[in-house]
């Protein structure tokens, strides 16, 4: 996403299995490369992780 990923918008590189299609590739954005997932962020399931992400995106929206 050359202009960045707006809050609430699914990343264009996220596959149907919720994995990164460009993981390990040089074109992967640095914000993604530096992201260190944690228990707080990911929770116990992908559904919990998406809920947390939506809450954080909402809380930090301009």
C-alpha cells in the first residue's frame, strides 16, 4: 500500500489465511518488519487479535 494503510482497512498483502503475502520480501514495509507481536496484541485467537487491532486503530485515529 504505497500511501500507507488507513485505519480499519485490511492490508492488501494479507492473504485469506491471514498471513502476509510479502513476509521476508524486501518490499515489505519497515513498520511491518519492526512489528513484534505480543500476547497483549495477539490474544488467544485471530478473532481476539483483530478485535484488539480495531480498538487500537480507533483509539489512535486522527
